[in-house]
C-alpha cells in the first residue's frame, strides 16, 4: 500500500510541476547539463519530476532569463518569442499575409531553424543570375548578416552565423507582387511522402509503394537530365496529390521510417555512417528491393545506380506484378512480402489501417541545415546481416531495361 501511495503521490507532483521553481533553478544553475555527475543526476531526478521538463533540461540546459529548460539548442521559445514580437513593428514585407506567416513562425519556433525572417533586399550583395525556372528566376547572392542562431542574455544581442549561412539562393516568383494567402497555403492535399508513410504505411501494398517509387525516380531523373542536382532529396520534399507526385525544394526507405529516427543527428552519427551504419528494415521487404537499397547507399558514389536506372527497374517490376506475370520471381517476392507483413500485423493485433507509430529522438532533425564536420573517417559499406534467407536474389544485369516502349506504366 505504501508503494501505491508513493506512486500516486509522485505522479500527482509530476503532473503539477509545469515550471521549475526559483529554488530548483538556484540548485542546478551551475551544472554542466551535458556532463552531469552521478550525484547531480540523482538531484535532477529528485528536483525535476515532470519528465518533459527533465528531458528538455538534459538535452538543452537552462535559459538564464526565464530560468526554465530551453526548448532547443541555445534556444528558449518563450523568451525569444517575446523578443521577436517586440520587433514586429520594425519591419514589414508589405504584404499582411506574408507578415503573418513570418510572425507565426517566429512565435512558435522551438529551435533556431524553425523560424523565418524578413530580409530587406539591400542586405544582399554580389547578386548573380543563375537560371529561369518554371515559377520564376533564380539568383545567387551573399547575405550581409547571416542566420540568427541564438540570443546572448549577458550582452542583450542576437548572434548570427557569419560564415556558413551567407551564400544564399534567391527566387523571384512569377505573379507574386500581390501574393495571396491561398498562394501561401497551397499544398498537395495528401501532404508529403513522410506524412503519407506515417498515416498509411501499414495499409499500402508493395505494389502501391512500387508505383510511388516509379514516379519519384521519374521526377528525379528529369532533374538530372537538366544537368541539376537536388542535394536535399528526402521524403519531406516529395508532395503527393491524387494525380501527381512533386519533388520540392530542389530517400524513400522501404521500411517507412525516417532514416536514423532514434538517434541524434550529430557528428557521432556522421562517423557511424562513414563506418558503415545504415538504416535497418523493420519489416519484410522483397529481397530484390533490399539488394537495390544497398546499392543506393554504397559508400562509393560511383557504384550507386542512376535515377534513370532506378526508374526503368521500378517500372519493369511494376509491370511484372500488374500484367499477369504471377510466376515471375519478381511477383513472388512482392506477394510473399505483403502476406508476411499482414500476418505479422494480425499476430500483433494491430489494425492494417492504423497509423505508423515510432518515437523520434529529440535531436533527430529532418529540417535542412548545414553540417560541417572535419576529419571524418573514410566511408565504408555496412556488413549486412541477411534477415530473410528464404528470399532469392536477382541479378539486375539480366533485365532488359533499355526498351521504354515495353513499359505500360504511364508517368
């Protein structure tokens, strides 16, 4: 009974603790949160009962201004939101909808890379025309100031990245003089691919996933044909509608999970990737797709397949599944994988239409940012452990992938 009583007493105080008291702050303010002693860890567990507050403290430390745990690295949402709000009167884009979009991002930003900023044109120099796109013109320029990274409380000043964020791309959009909220809020009704996978992964057959891969490879191949490289290609930059798939902001993984979702995206992860760490499949995938995935993440870029090669392979697989080639090894592998995964879901008593749930590490960041790590080891391939030994490997070189006239999938 004492245990039960103490348990409910603990949870009551945990739910009641929404902020750190001044007394708690004074006891821990000089701790190095990134390197706590065992004694300090015990004190933290005793003083910070709210798990969310404790997690924020352990990852980001304390804000010296409001005396609460930061919400991001060197970032306090509540304090910085006040600073941004006080500065609203000092700038305007000239369009109320654009102003509102920027202001909301600044008020809600939990980290420095979640906020937008209005930049006057005279803050750019050495502006160079690059090319004309479908929606406007693209320029290269240098930004005099650089990106806001954090606020220094002691000197009452924003600190900007003066080195890595000053070389920027400018896009002049067609017909944007009187831009509307409808233009700003335009979106593909199904969202981006990452959102689709989170919502519908368990209900998507491998046939449907393969069709998505065909469209993505086709779009990426079109970009490469123009002599361009995307350089920021991931599932968050692929928008899906009922009738089209669009690659935006010029990695789909077959397990549906964002890569390395359960670990911090930092220099240690970069080292592990160079040493051979690769995303693992948590479901049964067709062996030929698993083999192709390994080629795509080869440590030697010259050994990775081209977008054109991927498109032709995916289309040929899709045709084999959908045009009565039931006896083919391709079809057998996809059917086998679907049946196996359905049985696994049934045995786990999970609905096939349930959302795809997973926990993301607080420092697993999927927003584009510059990572500059020095002295990384020479990349090498992973030592893959074969998970499904009953699957048959297929030699891709035996496929006839040079005759587009035979493909029946319309892109």
